């Protein structure tokens, strides 16, 4: 750059940029990626110390404020109660048992007996059948075999069992009106007196829902009949059920939910209709299905929420499926779902990423922080707030935020626990 340019007030680009950055306020600097910013120090929490057990139902929160070039600082105390996460638990998914009912009834019974035997060890909270209970819906002998296998689960009446109607459970195949034998063997009356049976659509058990709790979380599982046309009245009913139980985490099961990984794990026509009509309910977090051989899964971001879909179906394997079932291990503390594939008849697990995997799921959400107090204080001052009305034997989390010169910083979060009652 020549002297004439400098004399006319023009600067070298680097000098101009430095001058601009020095002139702007800290709040504006934060919005500009090209300017170096020296953020103010955050406040320092003083007491109670992190992990402390306090003496009663009231506690004084205190913090030291950072130095500021300005005058008074706006100080805000924030706090919330924190519930300890519940214990891990398991849901068993039974995929496509049709050939067991037809030709390998001992495999079906081995599956249900294994569930009963492992209920305490695995903390099994519910059993969800993914549809195609039988292969030929007009063959009562197959329904009898399925009845005998599923009756094993009824030896523990408090174990929630959800049954999904698949296309092979309808006669003619794939016709939603053809569920006479399903309702003859598994009518509403068979489950109506169970505390976990939530209800049904219409006059039969084709579409139903079950309620259960595990890991400190309340759940609802809605089980929808195979229907390529995705009956709008059934979807409207399911939507009403989900809204009526908005405080429960929701699982939706239909036999015809998802195509296999070989087809890109795309939604089926019914699965897409379910996604469009029902997953806007914020409690929905998991969709399950069968029908297509082998496996598939996907994770969708729906209005900022994660909704996971999983396909399980081993009917194309030898011996009608070799007894493979899905073990869904849930960890509320970690918000994770770990899936394993196990066969009670073979007493072994299937290896490989399509048969054993872990996924993040939205199981447990921490409550929002509550604004406890807002006050003004001088820089480098110590500030206090008396938090009263605390519940006993409860963990609390708190922090302090400070706003000065348009910039807000916050202290690290700390926890304390009140004494037992």
C-alpha cells in the first residue's frame, strides 16, 4: 500500500481488521468468527461442594463472581432436582414364528419357556410379538400350537405380552378383515383382566395396546394389524391413544414396518403412514417390525427427536428360523439400546453388526433448570442464595450464570444431596 493511500485514511487490511476487532464490544465479537475474543472468567461455585450431603431441606448456594471491567453484574442462580436413573431392563421381540407354529412347535415353546426362565436375570419387562404368529391363518392346528407356546408366558400373568397381527395371521392372506381365528384364540377377553392390557380398537383384538413400567420409566406399546392401506381410522385411534398416554414413552409395533437392509431399510407403505401420522407425538421413540427376512434399522430425526426403527425376521433361516429372537437391553442411565440376537434351541448368539449393535435412544430426559433467583452484584463479590423447600433424600444440581457487558458466562454445574427423611 502506498503513502497516498495511508494519508487518505486507508489502512492495510490486517491493521483495519485489528482496529475493528478492538472497537467492537464483546457481544459482537462473539458473533464474528474472524476476531480473537478474550471471554470473561466464569463465576466460581463455593458451596455446597460438589457431591456434598447437606444437613436439611434448605441450603445456601454461594459463588464468587469474576472480575469485570464494567459495573454491576447480573447474577442468576439455577437449580433442579435430579432423579437417579432406573435399573437396566429388557424387552423381548419375537419375530415371525409362523413356521414354528406350522412345523416346529417345540422351537416356539422353547422360546417362551426361555423368556420365563430368564425373566428375573434379564429383568424382562415385556414381550412383543412382531406378527405372523402362524403361517396359514385358516389352519386351526397352527393356532393351537401357537396358543400352547404363548400360554407358557401366561404362567406369569403380570408379564405384559403384546401380540401383533401379521399378514399370515389373516385369511385370505393380507386381508385385515380375515382375523377370525386370531380372535378365536387370542380374543380381548383373554387379556381384559390383566392390569397391563390397555385396550383395543373396535370390537376385536386386531389393534391393541399394552402398558408397562421398567427402569423408572412408564411405557406404552401400540400394536397395529398388517394393513397395506394403513386404515386411517386405526391410525386416528392410535394417535388418540398416544396422546392420552403422553406421559409414557411409546413403542409402535406393526408387522409391515420396515424393509430389510438389502432394500435400504426404507419404510413400507404402512410404515411410512405410521411415521407420518404418529411419530409427531413426542413420546414415540421406537418402531418395531418383521415380515421381511433378516434385519434392518434406521434412525430418523423427527422434530428434533430421535426415533429408531428396527426390523427383525429370521424365518428364512433353517428350521423355520432356528429359534432366533431379539433381546432389547435398555439402559436408562446411558440412554442406550443394545440389541442381541439369541436362539434358545441353539443356545448361541448371532454375531455381526446386523445382529448385535447398540443405538442411542431417547429414554430419559433431565428436567429443565428452574430460575431460583436473580440479583445484581459488584465484580469479584461473593453472592449467596438460600434455597428452601428441598425434598429429603434427593439429589439436586445447580449453577450460577453472570451477565456483564453483554456477555453471559456460567459456572460448572455441581450436585449435592439432601439427607434421608
